[in-house]
C-alpha cells in the first residue's frame, strides 16, 4: 500500500530520546478538583450503575415530574445528574463550565442533545429538522466563541448527529439500497456531493417523491452546517448510530468529505465515527483510509468501542439476521487495538492530513495510544487527540491533560427537559461502562477519604491542644483517648459512605 505523504512525516522523527514513561491513572490528578465535585461524582456514578434506575429512567423522570412538579424535580436533578454530565443551559453557563475545564488542561466537544430514534413516530414536513439546523448553527458559533484562537491543528471540535437533520426512515431506506449488490450509482458520494454544491434538483429513482424532497432538504442542511463550521474553524465529528442507519450516514459523510476534506481546505473538517464492536469495522476503516489517501483527501476519524451492543443483538435476533457485533469483550478490545494501530500508522505517514480521536474510557487503550504515539514520533498535541464524556473517566482525562495531550470532554448542553431524556438514552446504551466504572469509584473514594480524614485530624488537633493544656490535670490523658475515638468514629462513618456495598464486579469494558 502506497501512502501519500505531506511535508511533516512524524515517522521520520522517530521516538524522542529516553524511554517511554507510561501515564499513571491512579487518581493523583483528582487533587485538581474540589471536594464537592468529587462527592457528587461518586454519588451520581454509583446511582447510574444501578440497572433499574437506568432501565426505567424515563418513566422515573416522568413520575417525579407528576409527583413533585417540574420546579421541584428540577431542583433535585440540576445539582446531581444534570450538574455532573451537562455544561448548562445558557451560553454563559456553558462558558463557565468550559473555562473550568481549560484550567484543568481539558477542551470542549459540544454536543446538541437532539436526535431522532429509529422507532420514533414519522414526522411530517421539515419544521423539526429546520429547528435542529438552527440549533446546530448556534452550536458552531458557541464552539468558536469558547476558543477564539484555534490552535495550529484546528482544535475546535463539535459533535454532529445526522439524525437531527434527516429522518431515520430515509436513512433506513438509503441503507437498504446501499447494501444491495451493485448499488446504483445514483447514490454515489460524488453525485450527492455535486448536488450539495450546485443545489440541483436531485432525483433518485429508488426513492418516492416525498423521500427525494426530504433528501434534497437534508443535503442542504448538512451543507449549511459544514460550510458554516469551516468558516468558523470548527471541525465536525459525525456520530455513528445503529447498523440499520450507519451505511446511509457513512454515505452522507463521504459526500461531505469530498467537498470539505480536500487537501487545500486545511485538514479534515468532517470526521466519521467507527465502532470497534462491529465485526466489519476494521475492513471498512482500512478501505476508507486508503480511498481518502488515493483521492488526496484528508481523513478524520473518531474511534469508539460502540454503545448499542444489546440493541444490535436483540434486533439481529428479532429479524433473524447475523449478529453484526463482536462475540465478546476480548474480541472488541482486539478490534479496537487493530483499528488504533491502523490509524496511528496512517497519521505517522500523512501527518496533519490524517486526524484521529481516541474516544475511549479504557486505560489499556489509552496506554497503547500514548506508547505508539511516542514510538512513531507523533507529538502529544498534534493530529491525535483523546475524548471522554463530561463527568466520567476524569482520572484518565486529567492525567492526559496534565501530560500535555489534547483531551476533549463531550459536553451536552441545553434545558433540563431537553437534556435529561438524552442522558438517560446514553446511560441505557452505556450500562456496561457505567457498571464497570468500579475503578473510578475506588479512586474517588480514596481521594475523598484522604481529604476528609486529613481535615478531621487537623480539626481535632487544633481543638485538642488548648483543651489538653487546660484539662490535663483533671482528666489525666482521657482527652487524648477521646480524640482517638473520635477519629476512629469519623473513619468508620466515612468508610460507610465511600465503600457502600454495590454488588457489581463487572470488568470495565471501556468506552
């Protein structure tokens, strides 16, 4: 395989002098966060790891609203789940959250919490999608305003849900045609890209009149977002979804890439997401990377493990089709390692023409990425970055950020009514990650115990000294014994708080 090269070839630089030093994810970086933040994180993550709460989250939320009213249920959710995972509702609140992240050497990856579920009711007209277009354009502007000075590698990133701009019904129809042998050239990325650029009256024979009209409107919306994002120096990371939609989403991303990922445009402005838990991901990633290289296009990838495992398996069983997912955790990890190695090799050859986000909560995957970056001479703050969810995996994010790597936190924002259903859906999709976050709980508990016990000892010492001086002739050392007992009781209480029985011992599968 011949790879096109650019002026910067990281592989020629080779590893820097000295041995590679693995990062320590032992929670040491938690000292950068406040005690209140750590206590909330511990409480919320443990609640989210309780399956009934996640499975019936939407019903529980509706019940709370009926019982307490929107005002009181909001007062309960805002300082807890909403505060843990959401940046805020207004631009000022989002900006405050981002400024706090920046003090921790972390960067924002804004996400509009809007999408259309595959089984949702069919929407009539374009009004809902046009409203979402306005929200996406505002998100571009907000992303730009948060980081007024883009870095040398164009480090302003934003997530994009295609199903907020086009219907899942159309995506399913396009997928069914794309998957057929000898798929029609009518649905080629080149033809769709030409329609985006020219605004011509595109007609696809396999679609109905109504579907053709919606396809043209969807292409126009995607083009508007990409055009505005490029003008504002914001790069779009398109989310992957279900396998019943992904071929259509990849088709639309490929059309956008033909227009916006040209070499003269300054690197990839539109990135696609690849899910390592699917059996065909490595071959698709290899094929797409080579095709982009042959066409002289820049190539942007967000590499994830995947979040729809249970639903994909259930759907395959229901439809009597072959299960598209990897058989087990080890197979998924092996797939992620292969995809990661493939992309890092491409980055080392193509430099800024190839960008990668290692979107993972898995410590082993992050270690592999940092080690191979060092071996290939890829700089920490170059075309490879890392991504985790806001409110989760902070022990990894903080360690990476403090070591100089580019680290992004996926940040949803919006009103309570908009964001909570979105968060519940994400939690339902990531139950294995939430249940497997035991190491993060332990590190949070360890840091809280260190702070609270240390504070308790200091307070007791301060009060004990004058009391001992005044009362030692009467109590003959009983004060010292009392202080020792107080410390024992305090440790016992904190231990109960931080080490409550959970019943979960699931191995962390990562993200």
